[in-house]
C-alpha cells in the first residue's frame, strides 16, 4: 500500500467513525438518561447513581404491555399479508404472460414512487367506510400490498433459471407446486431482507397509526409513546428515554442478533 | 417397435420457423442423437418431445400413444438438462427424490429407489451434500439419478456434457452409454459435438436450419454423407471440399479425371485421412503442421485454397515444402451445384 493510499484510508476511516458517532449519539443519550434521575440526566456526571426508577415509572404511567402487544399484532398481521400477496403477484408477473402485464407492473412501480402520507386522507375515508377505523387490521390494511415487496420478489424470481422450473414441471409439479417448491425456497434471502425492513418500518411507523387509532386497545408503541411525551404534560426526559428504550428494545436486540443477515441479505437481494 | 414417432413436426416463433416439417422415428431401447450446429432447432425438438414447448404443427407419438397435446409430466419421459437443473436448496437425496415426492410415492419405496439409483451412478457417499459442494461430474450424476428414479423408459438429454472438461466428458460418455444399455432406456440426446454423436449414437439425426439433413448410423453418415453439410459436419478435421474450378485438374490421375467429366459436378470431397503425399498429383504447399502424437494434420494450400491431410505417421516434411497429393477414386465424393451428393 502506498503512502497516499494509507492516508486516504485513514481519512475515510476517521470520517466513518465520526458519522457513526453522530448517528449513535441519540441512542447513547437515551441509555444515559434512562438509567439516571431527571436532574442527573442533564449534568452528565459520570459518578451519578444509576437507577431503574424511570422504567418503573414509565411502565406504571402508560399501558406499555398493551401497546407492545398492539405493535406485535400489527406487525404480525402486515408481514404475512405482504409476503402472501406479493409472492402471488410477483409469480404472476414473472411466469404468466397476460395482456396488460406491463401496464400492471408499471402501476406497481408508480405505487413505489408515491409516499403513503399523501394518501392518508383517502385511506382514512376508505377505512371508515369499511368501519375499520380504530382497529389493528385497519391500521395494517393500507400496507398489505407492498409494491416494494412485489418488485423485490419479481427481481428474485426472475433470476431463477427456467430449467429448474422445467425440471419441476416435468416431474409433475403443479403451477402452485412450482411456486412453493422452487421459487419460494430459492428466494429466501429476499424474503429475509424484506421481512427485516418491513418489521422495522412498521414497528416504527407513527403518523398513520396515530390517525387511525383512538383507543388504548389499538394504539401501537410509537403512538403510545408520542402521547406519553406530549409537551402539555411536561417532558420528563428520563422517563421518556426509559419508555423509548422499552419500545425499541425488541427491535434493537433483534438487529444485534441478525446484524450479519441484515446486511448480507441486502447485498444479495441487490436490485437487478 | 418404435418408442417415439414424430410426424411433420413444426415450430414457429412469429415469422421464424425454428423447426420445419420434421419427421423421424426413434427405435425402442436405442440411443438417438439430434446433432447440428447451434440454431438448428435440435433443442426445440427435444423440448417439444418433453412437452415443455408447444407444437405448431405435426404429431408426436410416445410409446404408441399420441402425446402431442398431453402435458409434460404425463408423457412418460424424463429429462436431463444442460445445466443439470438441480435444486440448489435441496441436498442430493432430496434432489433425486423430488419427483417421487411430488407423485406421492410412499417413503419406504422412495428410500429404496433413491438408494438403488445412487448406487447405479456411484453417489451413495454424497447423498447429504448440497449441489454447490459437488463437482461438475457429480452434479451430472445426480441429474442422471433423478432421471433413473422416475422409472420412465424414455430419457431426453439436452447437451448434458457441455459443461464438463474434456477428460470427464469422455468418461461420462461411456457411463451414459453404459447406463442406457444396462437399463434398456430409449435415449434422445441433443448435442452439437460430433464426437459425442459419433461415439454414442445408434442413430444420428443431423439437422440444419430446422430441417433434417440426414438420418443414419454414425458410420453410415460418415461413409456416405448425402450432402456437403453432412460431409463437413462430421469428421475432424472436416472433409475437404474443393470447387472444381479452383483446382488444376490437369495434374490429376487419369482415372479421377475421367470421373470428373460430368458437367453436373461442382465440388469434390475427400476426407483428410484419404489424402496421400505422392510423387504425382495435385501440387500443394505446406502451410501448417499440427502434431497430435498419434497423428499429424497438415494444412496444405493449392491455388490459394486450403485443405487438410491427416497422416498416422510423422513424415519428414517441413513448413513451406512443395509436394503433390493424390487419392483413390473410391475415396472421392462428388457434389452437385446444390451441394447434394452425386452417386457415381
């Protein structure tokens, strides 16, 4: 390695560390604040006593258990729905030649370009007509046909050699059998990648659940937390941090465990 | 009895005719090779036989019944693909028994069949491996085993050896041929490699641009090609075909000269191994010498036309030497202006 190269590498490395530092700072602060009393949290005295009171306080002030359950139900409603619908749609796009296939796929791509926030009012109207306002299924329904997932799976399916399908067909596999026994197992990395993104996105989604939910029975963690931290009740940073940590803990732990798969699956699922 | 009977088979894609009015029969328990350059329609024919490709016109009979409109899995054929088409997420055993599971064969019978097929192709030790951890030859064997367990008497093979190196290819050639004989399979084998065709086939169907050029046993096609195309496609180096206008006929032997008198003759052909260096005959200059050990191939040029001469010995001949070549009348082939063979 030449001298110049070495300098360049170290500059890049330092830059990366600085950026990473900035990114992790809020999380580190939340950790700090959550384990200290309110007044200590602001002073950054390294020797100030640690405490778990904030967690106890937050837990008793709001029904976090219920919020967690709601979030869990929401995510476990959306993800299987997305996977099911997108798998069938992507399979149709890849395997069947039908009139309007290109137009239909263009529409899917268009959906990819529209931010869901634009449709909030329209979605609310639709769901209220279906009497699904303030239900978990109503909260999940607008996301159930994910254009992104259809697109990713279509790309993955397209890269599967036709000969595998021919071989399965010759062995007597039905059309759905081929999907289930050949396409789905071979697209596993894409399924994992999308699942991770989908779960983290919907775990963290705030605006839409805020609008569609009115009661404790449906509110997910993010909304519960938002109401908990409403400015009019005065912001208790320590308790808020403790509540935030409780909300993101499952995701955080999952990320640390699946870190490798998370990054890898995206490298493999690269857009083709 | 013929296992497969194809009548007036055609396949077009829009305006392009990939296969044009092809008819042939494949005898039972025989090894038939569909041979031809790329784009000759050989793979398309095989796919139509398997049912993976639609037929535009014509009929296909397999085992005595018309299967033209019958779906692939009910035709009683198995297939070995060029890329082997092994399922990468399944291990060797699962790959072999894939079709048995689809057809809901009971577990006990499945085990027995897989074990038997694995033994036949020598895979018993590797049943737990994934295809990614197998060599090319082993993958090939898995594909063969999968075809064996299906218990179909007709096996279609689409250039199964093209991804192997030359030594392994020679081994697998013998193995496939041996397997076909032992199990009494009817094999239809697609290849563009004339060496494979010559060494394995009972019957070669030579194709060009979607049409059959010649059908026959390897030696039949080699010894009496019906056209310039057959003559040059089979044999390495190919048959020398020279236009009569390009050669100085005055130097030729009188018997040969008199054979060339007919006005319908346009080209003459002589196989490289039938040419001899001699004192009298067609003058030629040595352009290159390829020494292969068992034989030596000389590239010669006569009035700026190149041709080959093959010698089993190593004569003392140098580059640039000027010599004469001759041949026997019986070894000469005559072709008309449409490149068809003229029978003398």
